[in-house]
C-alpha cells in the first residue's frame, strides 16, 4: 500500500508531501517527504501517528457519569471504588465482551489506535474460576479484535486487600490471583495469539497495596524480559502513607530500590511523588502512565509534569475509567492542571519556541507505544502504520499552518475526533465512521 499526504507530523516535525510505503503486515517500509503523489492513495487531511491508550479498565465505561451524586459521608476515590465493585459483580464474559467492544470502538473514533487493558476481573462473581481461567481475558481480546484496535492485555495479580497484607474482602473475591495464576493465564494467551501482531500480552500487579513483595518479585522474575509490566502506584495520599507504613518507603521509591525498573515498566497514576522519586522515575526510562480525566474525576491529585519532562521522563496517557474517551482532552487537562497549580501558561513546552501541543502529543504517543509493547507512536520506517488523519475542512484546523495544527487540535477543537483512523495498515475509521 502507498499513501500520500500533503502534510504529515514526523519525528522531526511537520513535513510536506509525504509518501508512505506500507507492507501487507501493516509495517511502514518507507517514509519520504517532498515526494510526488504518483499512484498512491491520497489522504485528505494532515496525518499524525495514532495515540496509544496506555491504561484502560474497559468495563468501567458502563458506570461513566453514574457516580456523581453526593453520598452522606462525602465522596472520594474510596467511596467511588464501592460503586465500581458493584458494577464488577454484574459482569460475565459475554457482557464484558459487549461492553469492551463498544468502549474500544469509541476509542478508535476518538483517535486511539491501541489500548493497554489493565485486567483484574478473572473469576466469576462468587470467586470461583471459570472452566477456562482466561475466559474474561479472552473476552477483552475478542472485543478488541471485533473493534479493530490493537491491544496489550495485562492480566493483573490482586492478592491482598491492603498494604498490611489483610485478606481480600468479599467484593474483591473475583479479582483474586497469585503469581502462578497470572503467569499461567499470560503464558496461555501468548501461545494462542503469538501470530497476531495486534495482540500483546504483558503482565501487571494491581498495586503495592494489593500484592506482597515476594509475590511481585516472583511475577516479575518469571515473566519474559520483553513484555510490558504495569502497576498502579501513588494514586492516593492514603495509599502512599499505607505503603510507607508497611514497606518503609514511598511506593515509587520502594519500586526503584527493589526492582530493575526500566523501559518495559509503566507506573500508572504516579501522582504523588517527591523530587527524588520523580527524578528516579525519569532516569529509569519507565513510562509515567497518566490519566488526567479520571484522576480529576476521582480527586487523585496532579503529577509534577514540568520538572519530569525537563528531566526527559517518559510520558503516556490513558482513559482509565473511560469517563471520557479523547486523547486531546487527556493532553489538554494534563497541561491545564499544571497551569492552575503554577499560575503559568505553556508549562509542558520547556524550551523557548516549542509547541505545547506538539510536545505533549509526540511524547505521549511514543511513551504510550512503549507502554503497550508496540513499535508505534511515530511515523517512521519499521513502525506500525497506526495513524490518524485530521479533519481540516472547518475551524479550528481549516487554514491552519502546520506549526499550529497540533496546538489547535489539542487545545481548540470542540469535536476533537479524526476524520480517518488506520490501525496496522488497515482503515478502521473512514469519514468519522467505523469500517468494521
């Protein structure tokens, strides 16, 4: 396949008259700027790499907007969690597949081309294993394949109720899994989907409050060295305090001291960091998986973005609870939260003259691809042909010079949805409509 775009956002910025050669397996073979269109398929709008979604709980889309009435005792993350537990108790593999399919279709329409699905609903509502222990995992993979989005499925270990080691409660019983359970599920899925380039099987521990140190060590050491490793960390101040009391260190500090945290790790909601943790995370090469719309919805707090980016830290974004599904909205609120705290503008662009939108988008796309275990996130030879075509027929993109396109897309588009979306060399959205 050969595509021609009059403008494309490449690793070095915007380039004119760009030709893409794409192999049958969806890999970009060649990218040439200043090319003639020839017999190529012409795309009618500016082209950018698709955005990977580095953190999702697809089932939570079913409760989006339903937990916004004040409880008698006040509301926070922990009261919201009880509503989530109630929803989780209603799901079986068929219902999960249906909910996830619609969630993944919404992601494609919004411009996400892959998703890291952080999955802990392993057992049935009574806490018994399904005949196939991977039944719920397979439902999520089937939903992604139905929709046409690439997926990094992350079976999660969830073994205790809190950092003190308390046993799981009755509402957490379907999450239960020890290292052997999670490793077996992941190994079976890797074997079954080994020939599907759009399915990656990683591994994750829910959080340091949900696993014992020896269990995390077993899980990480027994997993293949080339698969993504994800974990929730430091989302809530109460969580940070509990981990520090149990383990003698703050969550990120403890992980950096006890594990070889590197580029295959994604630390989700690394919200509450001290300066040492922030800089250590940046040096490690691991992705900070940030989900600003969910973090705002749950009252989590704000990540120290500017110093982290200045330290060349790796960044990824996710839709998490899927209360909102929009890459530009995640990026916009990532920046706006910083502006409210610092009372300054253009916080993410740490160098004079840099575009805030371009910095956020480019770094989140590359970091998200890393977190998903996919060669994507930038339009260059050897990467997946995961891309979006923006709609520049009307404001705010109409007539925009290339230097303003990403900023207008991120900060000024009321309906920030691409016109076309390609995943692995196949069009999945054309003219704003799903093709499958």
